[in-house]
């Protein structure tokens, strides 16, 4: 399946459903972070913004959203800590 990752400002139902389906497919941290990187490189807004919108609109479960957001945040914190160590 090919997913058009360029959702941009147009947030149609089909794009929304396709993205939720893609989020559900990824189960490992590696898959999640790989998808996030690809998504963020092709879209105006980062993936976490869409996940938060889905959560607000109750389009995805709290469990799925939290899994993705925790993975994304832990990865960002890890990168920040690595950079801090390099600068010290």
C-alpha cells in the first residue's frame, strides 16, 4: 500500500484513515521512529501534531497515541542528552 504522506493542510477523511492505519501497523520502536522520520521529512507539520489531533478528535485510542508519543519523546530526549554530552 502506498500512503501519500503529504497531508498538509488538507485533512481529508481518507488521508486521516490511511494515516491511522499506518500508525497501527508499526509496533516496534524502530518502525515507529523510521515512519516518523519519513513522515516529518515530507510534511509541513510533524507527526506528533497529527497524533495529538487524532487523540483530541478521538480518532485513535489513547493506548496507541501514548505508545507513539512516548516513543517519539524518548527518542528526542535521547538525542538532546547525547548532544549535551558532546558539548560538555
